[in-house]
C-alpha cells in the first residue's frame, strides 16, 4: 500500500485550489497522471486514491476549522 500513498502524494500536488480551500483531485488529473507515468491503475487502486483524497480533504478542513 506504500506505493499508493506515494502515488497519492504526486497526484495531490496537482489538486485545484479555490478561495474556499483545496478541492478534490478531478478524475481528469488522475488520468493525466496515469498517462504521464505510463501506468494504468486498477479500478480498486483508483478507489483507494479517491478515498485518500476524501480523507485528506476532511482532515484539512478540520484543521482549518480549528
């Protein structure tokens, strides 16, 4: 699972940000990352990455809320 965390860190660096804060990583960014890395993610790997993204956003929002 370590490799998924490393992949998430790479993909997360491309996340959009708005005045309201960080936004979820769009599926198009995940696909672009796959193309750049010449990797084809398995559906379950995409699910894990999206789950990590949701968790990351929840933790970030909680930290900002204080």
